[in-house]
C-alpha cells in the first residue's frame, strides 16, 4: 500500500524527509554488481530495481517536470492514479474491447503469469527503495514501473532476454534513466560476444532509436490508452514494428553469452 501524506502534524516533516531521500546519488559499483547478477539470470527482476535505484540520478526529477509541463501529463499528475491498482483489476481489463491495448495486455500478463502487484512487490525488495514514499516523484517512479508490461505490448517485444533488452533500450530515451542504458548495453554486448549469426545487438539499437522517435509514453492517459485499438495506438504514438527483433528466431533470443538460455 502506498503511504499517505499530510494526515497529521508530522506529515509535512515526513514529506520534506521524502524530498531529501528521493534525491539519489549515482552508485556505479552497486550497479556493476547487480548487472553481473542480472546477466547471469535475466529473470532476477530484483537486480533490475537495484540497477535502477543505483543509477536513477536526476532522471525522475526530469521526467516529473516534463509530465507537469505537458497538457495531458499535467492532468495525470493531478489525478495521481495508482496504475498498479488499475492493472491488477482483471475484471476491469476484461471489459476492454477485442483488439485493444487492454485486451492484448491482459493476454500478455495471463500468458506469462505476471501481475501488476507482483512487479510492485519485486520493486520493494530493494532495501533503500523509496518507491512507496508519499511524494509526487515517488508516484512518478511507480508509474514508470507499472507501465513496463504495457510497453512490452505496445512495442511488440516479448519477455525473452533480447526482448527485455529491447524494451529497456526503448525506455532509455523515454525516461533518461541510465539504468536502462546499462542493462540494454550489457545484454547487447553479451549477444554480440555469443556470435549467434543474427542481428541481436542491432535489434537493441533499433529499439533505442525507436524510443527516441516515439511519442512520450510516460505522459499518456493509460486508462484511455488501454481501451484504444492496439494498431491505432501504435500509429498515434509513432511506435514502429520491431522488424530486426522479429528476424531473430525465438530459440536464439535467450542465447546470449553468460545467460541460462
């Protein structure tokens, strides 16, 4: 449950404490340790959040300021909807029209045995995480966490190692979080070293380039987006088909050097 603020005389002090702790210093050694563990096991989601915490820097400040300065983003910041609660509601998702982003998202999480609350729980395992703090920037951090699987659906990347690397590469220009860049680069290098004979590293680069060209996804109205036809949403948001990734056989997408696949 997300903490609530401004409910007693000590709330303003707590809010100020959260403001100070949310200004994170970059921790490259911590990130390097976590990336080694993640390369060894792509399913170790806790390491993703370790890396993101270690390298967050000012990226959340930048993103939240951008949100406030956009017309739709400002509305979302004012509403401060907790997307994990919405995305956990399978009955609500079942009301999404056939062919919509929401219907595709529901199929995705069911097929993978994922849940919005499950992802949120992984993020809380990081010992110094302030992602549940009663602070607007923490809410924005939760928003970025909760839309990850929606971005899988929008971009067309699966949950294999290459697909995850591509989604985080796409996320780098969208969020300016160095953690995404480190993860994408590390996995791309491992694929290059594995010499699969397929354009795995090029697929990661294409994802980064497509993330630069796409509309800014953190500021979207996700309740409206989920009801939108998937093809129409991709066109409106300028999300291109991941054709290089699609040329890599499914059996190769986990075959990077150092991984389990």
